[in-house]
């Protein structure tokens, strides 16, 4: 076994202000990478700019990161950062800005390469990255992965290079302004990380230790997630938000060592072709993936840790929180064919996958439309 997690993590309220000295010490000028809306709404962008101002650290802002950012956008953002003379990156937001920050850091550090390098087996250094998550799902603040949209392949794909953030500043107060559906989708993404990591060919005692603890935490908040999703009334319980963020970060630790498996690979088609949010797309396949796992004792343990009596109860919970996705049979056949070529996700799956079983998992997970 091995365990490697070089990111320094702070998790507390007022985290950015409390650790502004370390944040500012990462370089001489910061490129702040974020989206156009949420980081302004929840105050995280203002907190970062205030901290840098307090430390007399110059910065520039790239706030054009969309959901599921593309390789092309990374090239444009990196060109902006190089022109501005930045030498470290601060990513603020959900998984998209945080993943983007890692990819941008690679291109800025290595200006001789273009975006095609992300999918070449070339090891490259990157400028330092600080990650400030404002959703509780991807765990990107402590993983080395960056998932980008590839228009040439009409899907999403992890880049080859690995970039661990140097610093993760985690503050659950930023979840307060997120919509109920965003909280639900991202929470299920974190849950998928835990289950796909535990039921994984690369799982170790270390990774499973993290999974088990976080799944117990999930059992404490699953009813609150369901209540929010069904009543549309946001929770006012601050402990709920703290727990969500803790689950997400621990889940990131687990997949840093195992990677993800079939539900994530299957989800990319829903996100690219149907614009379905990542967490909902992943959660769509989670019940079927666990149901086909062969080791009944482990399956029973996982359900118990989450607080479910059966796979049926688990699937019903996912439906209540996420609602249903619809696909045509032609789409299922196409996506199944493409998944059978996804060797990375197939390799992590602990049971053999045939094309027939892949189609079955799609059919079990979605509504069929003509």
C-alpha cells in the first residue's frame, strides 16, 4: 500500500482570511480562476481579493469558467495568465474552476505546449495552485485530477498530467447560497466517489478506511438531503453544511488513490450530450453499479454504513434526490459501445463487464424513450 497527499488542507470558517499569508506566499502574482456568478454571490471571490490586498499581492481575474470547461477554454485562460505575468493560480468554485486551475497551471508553466498535451503521456510541472471549493462534491481541492470537455471526442476526459493543489482552503459557509439542487447533485457526486473507490480494483486498507468514515457521515445527512429535495426548503443547520464539505473532501482523498469507475465514465455521455449536471449524471448509474457487485458481504456493509436496508431503498433515495434521466435505445447502444472502449474505467471495475451487461446497466438506470 501507499498513501500520498501533498496538499496542505485547512477546513474552518473564515479560512481564507485566517491563512492569507500562506495563500499569498505561493508566488509573486495570482491568477484567480472562477466562474461568472457563484463566487461573487457567496462571497468567496471578495474574500480572496481582500486577502491578497491585505498581503499587498497583485492579482488578475479570469472569471469565464463554465460548467464542464473545454480544452479550448484552458488555452485561452492560460494565454491571459501568461500575458498578465501570473505565476500561481487560485481556483474558486465547484469542480469546474478547480479542475480548470490545474490545467491552466500546466499550460502557463509550459508555454511551448498547446492543449493537445493534456492527452499525451508527457509528465509536466505546473505553477502552484490553491483551491477554494464552494460546492461539496468533486473533492478537486485535494485530488490531482482535471476533467475537461473534449469536443473532438464529444465527451469529458481526465487529462494525463497530475496536479495536486499546494493549498486547499475549505469553508462550508459558501454552501449557504448554493441552490438545493446543486447541493443534492454535488453530494451524490461525493457519494459516488466513496462507493466507486471502495468497490475498486485499486482499493487499499487506507482508501477504504477513509470511505467507511465518510459513508457513516453520509448516513447522518441523507435524510436532510432528501428533505431538501422533496420540500424545496433549504436547511438552516450549519452542521449539515460542515458535514457535506467534510464528506466531499474525504471522498476526494479516496479517489486520489483509486480513481473512479463505471458510473463516472457512463455519466460523461449524459453531461456532454444532454447537459445533465455531473452529480446527477453519476448518481443515475450508482444503484445499478452497486447492485451488480458480486461480494454480498461488502455490499451489505456499504448499505449499512449509508443507512439503507437494501439496494431497493438506496435506488429509491437516489430517485427522490435526483429524479429520472431519459435516453433512447439508440443512445444506449452508442454509449455502451463507447464505454467498452474506456479501458481506464473498465480496469477499475472489480467485476467483468460485457457489452450486454453495460447495456443492462444503462437500461436499469434510465427511462427509455422512443
